[in-house]
């Protein structure tokens, strides 16, 4: 059973996005940025330790770099980029 449409229309969605700027060294504080979504990396999750979180961030960064590199080379992307 789903709620009446009036509840769905009035619901407010809140979300946050985490993204990285690789190989970038400029002061852009306060500037507007345009972010283009290329590929969803993973769901949000809790980590049992700081080391586990750091490892996940490193894996995300490596995967994101591979995706961007693939797009820059205009090769067939997606295949072999899965976890």
C-alpha cells in the first residue's frame, strides 16, 4: 500500500553529493561549480573503522579515475570497470 499522492507531492527530498577534483590545485572557494554525473559508484554505508573508510575512499577514487580516463580516451566504457 502506498501513501496518497498528496503526501508524495509534499514530501521534501534532501540529499548530499560527494565528489572529488583530481589533479586540481586552484582556489575555487565560494565559486559555483557544474558537476556532471557520469556513473554511480556505490550506496552509502557505515564503516566499522577509520581504516575501512579510508580503503573504501581509495577504491572509489581509483574507480572514478578509471571511468574518467576511459571517457577521455573515448573507448568503450563500462566494461571491466565494475568492482
